[in-house]
């Protein structure tokens, strides 16, 4: 095909697209008496119809990107999403070899939804990883290491300020730029204490995670912020309890939650943002409910409620 005929067939396709858009627009608005505001709405609806028509069966799938997918919770989240119908899962990892070993992803390239990038190096983040994503699940985290003297520290370039603060904000920015609909962020419980006494860790990770939460909440993205208590690889045999402001309602005899449970909560949040969005909540096992499964409708409904200061200095509002 010559350049001129390629151009004219491109122009023809453009004309057809414009005509289809116009027809859909007219159908959406009705031909008579459309208000200019309704015209705008009609145009958006027509564009959405056209997108759906073009996508065909893919339109039914939710595309979910898990970052930190080779981490301990990230891997379980990725694996759980792969089992779910109607979900196309992608992973952002910083180490392709580790991804190939863990993710059962064949050649493990972008075709398989595997993208390589370092969240502390924004230019390394592939735009294609975020494009077309419905929900982004952020499971990257600064990883402490033991120094020769036996003290906890972080690798150069991998401190909480770099990974948990800037490295999360760049992901939110990429999400906004790519039109992502919803972000699930795994942060941590304990952020109400200025200096958590039980954490022998330098780097102020709680402070930086809390700041990242704040940026996400002001980003206009729909958000679900999961703030777990201590994580364990063991399957802790309890249902979950949710609360706010570091005040879980039941006495916590074993302040732990399984990574597999956190992964399940992330997946349940991602597949139904209408149920999970605008929730920011603490979550831990509930020692009063051994052996019970979670009801995620109830869990997210409770997670969305504002119920702080139950034990700190209740009642908040004095009765006259
Ligand atoms: N440990 C606890 O008791 C506890 C309690 C409450 C909340 N949390 C939080 O829960 C979340 C999950 O914890 P986890 O223990 O499952 O996480 P994890 O195993 O430490 O995984 C962290 C992930 O982040 C990735 N990562 C680190 N730096 C990165 C960078 N610069 N660019 C791209 N990826 C990077 C790591 O990649 P590699 O796989 O290549 O190393 C890893 O996949 C974390 O946010 C954690 O802080 C933990």
C-alpha cells in the first residue's frame, strides 16, 4: 500500500469513527431539545459505548496490576487474582529473574502482563504497565536488612522515605496519568503513634506510609487503604476484625494477621470497588471468632464507617 493510499484509508477510518460517534451521540441525546450539558453527557456515554463495542469480551474483565508482586503478600495476591474469573492480572516487579521463578508466567514479558521497574526510579516504570488498568494494588515496601553489627537498617536507596513515600506517590501519579479507576494500598496499623515503641527499626516507615496514604486520599482516585497488624506467613485461624484509629474493638491477644488473609482482602477490594472504595481501616485477626470465614460485604461496610476513640477517651461527645 502506498503512503497516499494508507493516508486516505486512515482518513476514511477516521471519518467512519466520527460518523459512528455522531450517531451514538444523537441516539444518546435524542434529536430534539438536547440541553448543552446533556450533549456533554451524551458524548461521554457515546464514547463509552464505542469503547465497549471495540473491546468486545475484554470489556468484561477487570485489569488488576499488583506492584511488589514478588513480595510475600504481593505474590499471594497475584496468585489469588489469577484464580478469579473476570480478572486479568498484571505484575510490576523489580527483579525479572525472581518473577520468572515465582509467578509461573512462562516467558514473563509484557505479553504475559509482567513489567519490570523500580519505584525509586520513576523513569524505569513502564507506562504500558499502568495503561488500561482498572485497579492498582500497591504492595511495594522498603525491606529492612540486618547490618553487620546486628542492627536493623535498609539498603542504600531502599529506605522508607524512598520506597514507602516517594516510591508510592510515583505509582499514584502513574495511576492518575493512565486513568486508573481504583487503588488498593497496603499500609500498616500503628500510624497514630508518633514513635511506635515496639518497632526497633530506623527510617520512620510508619510516618512515610501515613504520608503516602494522605497523598492517595487527595488524588481523586478511588481508594481502599488496608492497615494490617503484624503479618505472619502462618495461616492464623480466625475471622478478621476491622476498626479505625488503632482501636480494634476486641481485645487482641495475638496481634497478627496472615499474609494470605491480607491478600484475600486486597483481591476482594479490587474486584468490587463499589463495595470497598473510600475505606481506610485497621485489620487484624479476631480472637473472639476462631475458625470463621469472613463476610466481605460486612467487612467493607464496617471498614467504611467512622468509629474512632471508642476506648481512648470515650465518649467523644459528652451527653448533657
Ligand atoms: N511485616 C509486618 O508485620 C507488617 C505489618 C503491617 C503492614 N506491613 C506492610 O504490609 C505490606 C506487605 O508486607 P510484606 O512483608 O508482604 O512485603 P515484602 O515481602 O517485604 O515485599 C515488599 C515488596 O516490595 C518490593 N520492592 C521493594 N523495593 C522496591 C523498589 N524500589 N521497586 C519495586 N519494588 C520494590 C520487593 O521486591 P523484591 O521481591 O524484588 O524484594 C517486594 O516484592 C508492606 O507494605 C508492609 O510494610 C507489614
